[in-house]
């Protein structure tokens, strides 16, 4: 029997403290040796001396809409796109599927699809709605990573936004369960009223849509969620922050001792309101794209360390909902981008206006989410004992994001098509097995479900496609 299944030799390995030339030894799906020279018998050698090796990325915010809305995006197509983008673990949101993940039945329905079809490892968010309050203990026992609440309309009728009383009560229950609550932070009273006025007046342009979701609607909702988190002693995560002032609010609360984190998204870092005008529904998001000045301030916050993680918030929809709606306000809100997250960020981090060290970028794309959502030390970092989840990247290669290279169910909907990016994902390994190589998926679905590390006890979940009742 060999000492190693695989030795990766001479790679520029991205570690939390920097980049070092190292060998990696892999055995039984784990990193078992890491050093200047790894010796021992091996089944395979891989020379990576010209490339960088990053920990497999963790995307904490995607919408794979099975069951019920596979025609939007499913676990199979979505996870293949993630693998092509260097992602080996992800957390799927509880809405836009039918049924939503607001009770054990909804959880099992989604879990079954993920186990059967996902190429890479996954965890599931539970929903925080008025319906789910009585099911939060059960969902915690199932293994959700936390509870997602919307403070404005979610876009589907079966996942209502959380009124203040629901949010506060949910946070109190989450605190008792030692769970985190994530919020989509926009003030429904402001955004709904402004949108209704615009549509009634026939003001239907991209500029009108952006004006209906002003920065103040985001800031108020973030501040309210922070206040409720203080009151309930609840761990809080703010999803999809689009403004520097939102990051500042999170930083102030963190400095005062609140258990809080936040994410921003590639579209807020590389697209602006000018792109919203040009791309129309392809670039429709909530919160919406902001001005170039807001984007520059967001980068300043990121460089200063205020941003914990960068999530894709990948949220696609079929053409009849995204492109063929009667007007922009009626089109699906969400951007397709999980496959391009790494290369977009590597490219942006090289610009003179906002340089970011590679190890810091990897922290925001992988390590921070793994730590925050209790997947570390198994995920998110290259270390002895961790899963051998790795992505081999050529930083010296440039590429263009092309529709025919995107593995989404609706690849034409990406707002990044035609954009030139730095870096190319050559190979993605999940627990030591190559799942993506040189532009091709090279494995069958073999995902493991990721339960948060601090949730004790064995799962009593059935096998995939077993009756969920």
C-alpha cells in the first residue's frame, strides 16, 4: 500500500500567512503531509511548480432551486459550474425552491436532490419565516448552518419576508439554539412603496429600478437587524451588502462586541449603475448595483478589512422570468455568477486602485466562510488533517468569459460574458479526487452533506430519495 494516493509537487501554496513553495501529500481524501519536500511512495505525482494551489473555495450563498424550480437552476448544473470555478463547498439558500426549507419536510426534499445530484459538498440554510418559527429546533437537528430571513419581499410567494416580530422571535430562538441568523437587508416599506409608484407612473427604466431601492433602505434594515441581534444575543450575518456604509455599520457593531459578519458580492465590486443601464435584466439584483463612487468606497472598506467574505449570491431564472417579463420591475431579481467568482476577484485585486494580497482574497473566498459557518478546519484552508479540497490555478493565464464555457442551466444570462479575466482554473479536487480538469467535468456526483461542526450527534437523515414523510 502506498503512503500517498497523490503528491502535488512544487506548488505555490496559498496559506493564511502568505504563499509558499510546498509539496502536498494526499491520502484517503485528506491532506496528510505539507512541506518543502514530501517523501514516500505514491500512486500518482502531479507537478504543479508553475501554478498556484488554493484551498477549495467555499460559496456561502447560492440559489439552486430544487425541488420545484429545476428550470431555474438545479444542483447538477449549479454544482458543475461551481467546480469549474474552483468551488468545493457551498451553502444553498432555503427559498426559490418549492417547498422552501422552513420545516423538516422541506429540508429533506432539498437534501435528497443535493445528495443525488451535487458534484461538490454542500450545506443548507433554513428559512426564518413566520411558518418556520416552530420548526427551528427540528431544522437545527437536521443540520442547517443557520437561518436566512428576508426583510423585503423574496420574489416568491411561499417565502414571505420577516416582519419585525417574526425576526425578533426568530433571533431569540436562534440564540437559544446557538445558531446564526442571516438577513437580506432592505426595508420593505421603502422599496415596495417606491416600486409601486414607479410602475404606476410608467417609470420602468433601469435608473427607475435603482432609484426604488436606495441606499437608505439597505442601511436602515442593517441597523434594525443589528439592534435586534443585540436585544436577542443572536449571532448575525448580513448577506449581499452593496455599500461601504453598510460595511461600516457592521464594523461598528463588531467593535462593540456583537457576534456579526457580512458578505459582499462580485457584482457590487465589478459592476456599477452604468452596467445596469447597459445590461438591463441581466444585471438586476437586490440590493441593486450602485454608483461608481459607492463602489470605490466599498473597495476601500474591503481593503481595510471590513468585508468578511465574498459570496456569489448566484440566483438565476429561466428566460420567461428574466428576459421576457413585461418590464424590468417584473423581471427576476438575481445575477448568475458563481462560476466566475474566483477569476473576477483575482482580476479586480490586481488593479492599481485596489490591490489585494492573494492570501487575503482567498480568505474572503474560502476560509472566512468556512470558519463562520462551522465547516473549518475540515474546509476552507490548506492544512494537515483538512479535506484535500484544492484548486490549481494558473495566474499567468488570461481568459475571456464565454457563454460556451459556462455550465449554468442558462449560461447566456451571465452579465460577465465577454469580460477578460486574469487566472484560469486548471483543476479542482474534492477530497483528493479530480472533479474538474482542463475545461471538463471529470467525475460523477459524490457530494457529502456538510453539518456544522458544533452540532453534536449523528444525523438521522434517510438515504437519498427515501420517503421524507
